[in-house]
């Protein structure tokens, strides 16, 4: 649904849960709503419904492997920033990654930086103008290292499953703290999951 690699985490969770049930007390436990991962703060949104509005961006499309995702994304954002600086283009919002396709090994993405609507971009190799996704979405927060995001995405997948919600085949990570200049362990990421 969000990332195919989460399917494996979900499957493993179900198998472990089944094993735990077979070994545990036969008295069923009361059902609980999914909770956000431990790295969130009490006031952080977790499944808050929002409306994504189209924004113009300067973007670089690429692909990568999950094992080196953070390095791939920060390298792409650095390339976008370099072109923007060379052309005197100012950012008009926090940087983001728009994941356009995922599987258990890797992903396709746009590393994007919002800009003013009337921005002109001279030809700059693979760096181009584009637009952000629009429509109804759910907002989640992740705090901490990029590698620890698997737990956040697993909690998001559980949330969507428990609410019987279908997501589109893309999602957006918007970086409250820029991953290019922020230590990886200190990241704050808003995750937007567009709904069908």
C-alpha cells in the first residue's frame, strides 16, 4: 500500500502475533487503536486529515535503493539547491521527497523544493519545474533518524488497515528540518499519504 517493503514487516508482525496467541493465555485482550511510534510527541498529528494544495516545485527525479535512501535523497536535494542558487531562485517552503513508485528493494522519487508560482527555470540538465500532488491526504509525523522510519511507516500502514482506508500509489515526505543540513538523528518529517 505505502511501501511494499512494509508488506514484509506486516506479514512478520502477523506471524509473530499468531505465535504469541498460540503461546499466550486463551483470554482475548481488548482491542486497541493503533498508536503512533514512540518517537512522536503528544501533540504530533497521527492520521490528521488534510487537503494537499498544488505547489510549483523545482525537482530532480531519480531512483534508489532503500538501504541508501537517505544518501540518495540528500544528494538529489543538493543538486536541486545548486541549480536554484545558480539561477537565483529562492525556496518557498520546506524541501520534500515525493515517492512515485516503490517496491521491496527500492523506489522512484522526485526531490523537490517549493518555489514561487511565477518561477522561471532555465534548462538545467535533469532539474526541472514540476508540481506537488493534490487532494485529500492523511498527515503523520516522524522524529529521529531516517533509518528508524520503518517503525513509523509500519504504524501508518496499521492505521490505514484499521480504518479501512486506501492510499494512492504515492506519498510525500516534507522535511521540517532540512535533511541536507540537519544531523540524521534530529530529523522531523511530515509524511503525507494521499487517499483514493
